[in-house]
C-alpha cells in the first residue's frame, strides 16, 4: 500500500469553519486522519481551537488556529492568506460555521434574522471566493456546505436558520455547475438530530422535533464527519451539486 493510498489527502490543506466542536471538530479530525493539514477556524473560542489543534497534530499532520469572523471579507482574506503562508493554499473547504438559535417569528427582529443568515450565507460565499482561485489554478478542489434537515422537516421557530440553509443549498447547486469543468466539486451535507452537548446558541430543540428518527437513535458528530469525509476524497470526483441527508431517515429524499 502506497502512502498516497493510505493517506488520500496527504499534501492537501483543509479549512473547516466553526471547527472547534461537534460536527466541525469531528470533520477536522476525520480529514486529518487522511493526511490533510487542517486550518481550524473559530470566531472567538481560542482555547477549544487549541485543543482541537493538539488532537490533530497527534495524527502527525500540521494544523493551525485562525481567528476570523467569516462575515468579514477583510478578515476572511487575511485568514486565507495566513493559511497559505503557514500550511499551504486551501484545497478543501468545509463551510460549517453557523449560529442557529430559536425564536418565534413574531418575536424575531430583522437584525437577528440577518445576523443568522449572514453567518451562513455570507460566510460560505466569502470563504469560497477566497479559496476558489487556488482550486481553479490547480484544477482540483472540494467544497462541502453544511445545511440541515430543518429545511425539509420545517422546524418551528427557526425561520431565520432555514432561510439561510435553504439559500446555502441553492448556492451549492449554482457553484457546482460553474466549477464542475475545473475539477472542483461542491456539495451539501444535511445533518438531522445530532446528539451530545448542544451549544448555548442553538437554543432548545424545536417543539416539533422531539421524536427519534426511524433508525431509533440520535446521530453523533462523527456521522456527519463521515459524509463530509467521503465528499472530500479524490475518488468523489463524479459527485457534485448533491445534497446528502445524514438524518437516520428523518427525511426521505
């Protein structure tokens, strides 16, 4: 078995936004196991990011922590330039950063509505735009956008989140068409009910999302990471513009 076979992402650099916990962290660790150097993005969770960095370096690959608000174009451009200097230009991008929350629509301010959408959409747009020139130049790249099953289940009191995630899926399809001939795939992963400790910003579970999915158990962050990992492989070259549900059958497409 060659080194390339054993570590199919050796020599690649992966940027995961919102990488310090749950599915973002799990995805970072999974890609590191395949040999990718990992750029860990967070807006402010420095201690958690450093902990993830140590976990990644235990696999024998390089990692770096990059503090940046993905809704700030100057900060994103500065971040990707620093990654290029320290690890190499980004070959794999996982747009995972998001803030969910829960609010009755009639109590939801216009400001909060746009804050959530901006993190999801502006973040994915700015990070993709910053990383794509290198991918285009080398004729290879992988972008995975993290959506959510709520777009299809219609969870109550998350109109802001679903608006952002629905737009993210539409952007995925358009980008996949534009860059398909350049060796770049763009796909979405849609997690369902993922167990474990929930971030405070997520708020309580939606009132119409109490039941377990048909498989009879909640998913784990590693289940989302497995789907992300598959889409980032060199062998996934024929999969683009797709949405993969990781929801235990909660939604059947």
